[in-house]
């Protein structure tokens, strides 16, 4: 291992602090631990596998696809994927509505959102505080962001990616994709695909007022 002079690396103030404890000594500074993926620390993946096992058991016992979809807040396509497939395998990722829809239909939309946010230099909201919806078609009029300024900084072209929205304080706000939202509103688009982070404290309110109204699954309007 190659040693380097701390004077050449550390700021003067920090070097003085280190010298108080290890002056003249050769010390090893370990690398920071790699941040765990969203859901790993809390056991999300294990919960997902257990949930899917219960769904398969209930289906085998006679429960219908629509019944299970309503019970677990999943699209019928997601339930079919779970009960007909032997295991969940990640579809090929791309920053597109098509790819996001494939992940969502497989019941693992969280994985797509995590990958996408990481590519934008962002982190997932605290999973203990927010529920993540499936990919839904959302009316843009419900999103309260002020896009007047951003409208002058539109993307060069249409970008076929979902919006990432937060529902908190009974308000829908853009979490990721504000410039794209401005583009869509300026282009007079009525609705767009989105993943919605919903505050756990407001989940029942969201479900009763919006959750069952937003369209799930891909349509020809997504092409």
C-alpha cells in the first residue's frame, strides 16, 4: 500500500485535529461502507417475496385476480405476473415509460424508481414515511407546482419518462422532473404517467380520493 503525506491531502484544520490523536503515526483510514439499496436495510425485498408467496397461496385457494389486485393495491397485470411466474426477474431497465411499466406490472416499480433517481443524483424518500404507487396515468392539473419560470427552460425534445410525484399535505408536488412537467404543461398535455410517493399518514385519504381513480396499465395514449 502506498502511503501519502496527510499534509498533502487533509485541510490544515483537520490535520491539526488528527495530529492531536496520531501525530507521527501511520494510520489506515477505511473506506466508507457502500450505501445499501432502497429497501435492503429494512428488509423490503424479503417482505416483497413473502407478500407474493401469500398472493400465490390465496390464488391457489381460489381467490380471483381482481380480488387480489384490490386487496394488495396492484394492477391485475401485476397479480398475473406473480401467480403465473415462478419468480420475479428484473426486466431490462431504460429511462422510459415502457420500461417503468414493465417493472410496475411485475410488482417491482420501486426498483425502477430507485435506479432512475440514482441516475439523476437523487435518493428515494424514507420508505418508513412514504408508500409508492404503481405507475399510473395522472391528470397534470392536480400537480400544484409553479411552472411559469421552468417553462422557459424546456427540454430540447419530448422525453418519454414518468414523472415522480409526492403527495403530502393533501397536495401533489413534483419530486423529480420539474422541467419536464413544465414542458408537458406548456404543450397542453392533459395527463402523463407518474409514480407517486404518498405520505403514509395520508394514505387512506389518497386512496379514497385519488388512488382508485388514476388509470393503471399502458394504453395507446402512451405510445
